[in-house]
């Protein structure tokens, strides 16, 4: 099992000046770092790959597709633009040597219609994601991660069982479920049950406390979660995703209005220590 940390806990961007965060994360004991290339045109993909390889770090890539690229939009022009943008991100992920490209990459992040998901939206999302996955499969072994989101961020896929159904209909082996305990604790009937229902379709994990604080300080049933991961044979990467309320733009996007730990470094190191202790207890 690899344990990762999200770069947004420490840096609001990831351009060339942010490269030192990789060494910082490695020195804290992490095996992997997840990066969001908010500025794709200035993302230092090749330099990131080189530094990560020198440090022995695995890179993961995430994204929240903006509404202008919404792949479940009723406008076919917007959907086409979304597929093209996602392909560009796949290229960046490959150039960086990432294992996973996951997150809200199958619909517009924050897009909600005020109604339940429609059959048309399901079809549009499936067609768009299949096109992205086919492109990715033609380039590398990159995993495309479908992350179920809570109801306040999307109306499209909120629970693991829907993500599995979505992936089965897409029919591509490189598309997997990206589970996130922050969303799961709000939407699933059972944390362990959701993991078991996902089974072999599980490809990536975000380990987040319900309040985005240090794992182990909130409501997520971690022993139950890790026990289910063991039962389904998951041995991939588990990444802590949290954010610093002092980063104004990120705090606004992710609704972080209070201090969650003494410092981002404390959140990362204490969270890693706790998750490793549960892993050692269960595995």
C-alpha cells in the first residue's frame, strides 16, 4: 500500500516554483503526491516527472472539470470541448508519469440542474468518458478514476454503486472507481458495504476525514474502511486530501472556513501516522 498527500495542502498552484513541495512531501514520509494542474499551459510536467523519479515518489493527477467543459451538458459543443480538454489533461498526466487521473473528470464539478440525473445525462457522460478512456488507453496504462461526489457538488454520481454501473456500461478496463471518504460519509449507507460493492473496480482512494481535518479526529469509521479494502484486495494508493484555509482561492472553492490542524504539516504527518497505524492493525 502506498500513502499519498495532496499538494494543495501546501501550495495553491503547481507551476515550476512549486516543485520543491515534492521533496517536502517525501521528507514527511509519503510515497505519492497528487497534483491538480490548475494552469495546464504552465504545468511543469517533465520536470515534475524527473524530480519524482529522483525522489522515488509516485505522482497521481486529479481535476475538477469546470462547467465550460461539462461533459454532461445538453450542449454537444460543450461536451466535445470537455472531451478535448480532458484529453489534454491525460497527455499531461502521461508526461508526468502519473498512475491515476481521477476526480470530477466525468462531469462539470459543481454543475447541478436542481433535478435528479436524467437518462440523457447518463448517456452523454458515458459517451464522453468512454472517448476519454479510449484515448487514454491508446497512450498508456493510466487509470481513469471516477470519483462519486457528494450532493452539494454534483447530482450525477453520488455513490459507489452508481460509479460501478457507469463503468460497466462504459466497458473499458482502464476506468475504475475513485473512492473518497469525505464524500462517502455523506452519501453511502455503509462505508464498508460501499467498498465491498466496488470490489475489483476500485482503482484509487482519497482518505479524508468528514470535516477535512486530520484522519482519525472525526466520524469516518477507519477500521471498517480498511477492513473492507483488505477484503476486496485493494493495494493501491491512499491519498490524504485536505486544504489550508489560509489559501483564499482554494478555501473558497472547497468551503474550508476554519483551521483544521495546527499547520498543514501537522495535518499531513499526524494523518499519515494514524492511517498507517490502522493499516498495520487491519492488514
